[in-house]
C-alpha cells in the first residue's frame, strides 16, 4: 500500500506580500568626520586655524561617500564650522548630514523609503520583514508603517510564518 502525503504551503497560499526593509539600504562607504581633531586644546574651534584647514584639506577623499559630520567632544563649535565642512564635502559626497553614524543611517533610510511607490501595496496584506543581514534602524520601520498604513489591507511585522499584527483595515 502506497501512502501519499500532500504538503500544503500555507504561507504561499496566504496572499501575504513580504517587504524587506533592507532593500532601502543604500550601498556605499560611510564616513564619520569628527571635528574634534580641529579643536584647539580639545575645547574650542579657532576660526583662523580652521579656515586654513578647510583651504588645504583634500576634500576629494569623500568622493561618492555618505558622510556624517559631528563633534564627539563637549566643545564650543559654531554652526558656521559645520556649514563650511558641508560646503566643501557636498560636491564630492553622496550625502552629508549633521550627526553620528546612527543619524546618517536614519537619514539614508528615510530618503530611500521616501521614494517607495506605495500604490503597489494597495489592498495587500503586507509583512514588513523583521530580521536580516542588514541592520535596519527602528526609524525605518516607523517610516514604512506611516507610509503603508493608508493603503494596505493589513500590516504585520516579522516573517510570514510568524507575524505580529500592526494594522488591519476596518471593512
């Protein structure tokens, strides 16, 4: 007697659409420029010295990079100093932001998510993937939720086999 077993892939039949936030990760080198190296005695920024640095520094090293500009020291740094750095880096860098590496990632994900055409998810049951190889900032999950909620039938977090419900449209 032959026993025939039929396996049914319930996940495949569920009609769930999986959205991986990692697809919004912009590939490229990240650099954090810490202005602390330009401080006099680690406390203040002297305009004359800083302007000389700005004039002689090789800004082409930031070509095609994502740059965060910050100061890790508790120091007196005027806003114009960050403006000068941004002005010199902008022609070379893909992006220049004020903040640390985490702020840079948040900004990059926000910009990328901003380009998402949500209409393709209209009326769909969407699962935002919760784990993967690319570190995704929590802010990206929040942005995706805000962007998708108005158009989806339901929104979940996790994996199709194990989801956490986030939103369900009322019929």
